[in-house]
């Protein structure tokens, strides 16, 4: 009787053990976890889903605003050199301050910045950033005319977006930027002193505070897994406070970025490439300074939670945008090259 009872138990249990072995033999190595509208298999896939469409993980850039809701911390350093074409002056005698021609001036740039993005929901994220920079003429004549400038500012913004199908995402963006700066203009101070027979620190030092509102729209499209395209359009309204006088200007900011991830085609080559354009354009005669930026870069793409990249940008712009009736501080048509080394960690 006892033996029959044990045989009955074994008959009942053995099919279950066999079924368990069969399931264990055919189960995938990583279990899947279902979340709203997405299925993920690893922590890496969870992170990539913050900035992925159609199998493509978008490569970020300092020149473009992303439409993705994401959590990240990043920092970077930028350094470069530029040249400007500006006036030359007579600095002594009865004709002091008179323009005698034009000259090329050169100066260097160094900047440091950081950023933090916080994802509140699948469709909403906040971002904060801070940066400081200094530029100065790098030879005697450039120090006199270009002078030196330093600035340190902050930025706060939000992104509210949603995917459209598997290949596209669009978002509304809004940013507030605040940048205090100080300029040291040696030539302007000398000419003012010669004209007025008076020396004042305000002739050499010019400080201003710029508050800029930037509402816009951002979109990303991934037609195939290795390729992604990102586009921006925004209105730019800087308000400049200088000598207790506030002036406002209006313009638009355009941006287009293409990124190609070679690692999607050759996993043994985890690198990606970016190329793009960004521009600030006036919408009226007294609008903001015209700036054109062309850039390209390379990034490590072996980890989807980490961005390490270098970008090289060419910028054509106006160094100052002050009335040309004052030759010492007239607009200087400039162009320069800047190199940015940046890191971003996503989680």
C-alpha cells in the first residue's frame, strides 16, 4: 500500500519536473519586462529607450536641442581661436580716434559648462545648465581693439514631446537663459579719454546682463537604424540691460543635425559621426546678431548610457553689435573654430 502511494506521487510529480526542464531549456537568457508601450530586456535597453527610435540611439550635440525626455548629467570644455576684421585708429594728435583703415585681430576662447536633465514622465523633462567663458586678444593690437570679455550664466528649460509612430518624435521646448558679462575695451577707453580729457572706468569696462527667452519646437527622425536626423526651430528674444537701459531684439534659431552610428552596422567599431548647422538669424533690421555655425564630430557609441565625444565647429558671426558711429566699438566681422570635448551619462 505504501509502495503504491509513492508510485502515485512519482507519477504525478515527474511530468511536472519534465515540463520544468523543458521550460528551462527553452527560456531566453534575459527575461523581458513589460512597461507601457515598450518591452525591454536589459538595463542597457531601458536607458537607450530614452533617446532611441526605430533601433537608432541618437547621438547628442551641444549645438542642438533634443526632443527626448531623459535623465542625464553632462559636462564639457570648449577652447578655440578666432579672427576679426576691424578698424585701425590714430591714437594721438589732433586726429586721435580717426579710422585709418582695417586690420585683422586674433583672440582665444576657453569655456566650461555642465548640464542636468531630469525626466518627470515619458513626455516631460526639465533641464538645467551653467557655463562660463572668457576670451581675449592674443597679441598687442588685438588686446587693444578686441579687448577681453568674460561671462557666466545659467539656463533652465523644459521639453514636452511624444513619439509619432516608430520613427519620429516631436516636442515643444522652452528655455530661459541669463548671462551676465563684462567687457574690457582698451582702445575705446583711450579714444574716449583723448576726446573728453577725462579718464573714467566706464570707458574701459562695460558690463551687461542678457535675459533670453527661447520657445521652440524640436523633432527627431530615424529612417533606418544607423541614421538619425534632428531639427530645431525657435524664436529668440534677448533683452539686454546695460547702463540701466534695456533693449530687446528678435530673431529665429534654426538647427539641423545628422548622426550616423557605425556600430549599428559593425558592432566591433563602436563609433558615431555627427554633422550639422545651427544659426541665429534676425527677423528685422534691429534684430539680434547673425550667427552661422557649421560643425562635425565623432563619438563613442559602445555604451548606450554614456556619451563621449569631440566636436569641431566653425562659426561666422559679429563680435560686437554696437552702432558703427563709434569706431572703437564698431561691429567686428569674425570667424573662428572651437573644439568641444564633452561627456554625458544617462540613467
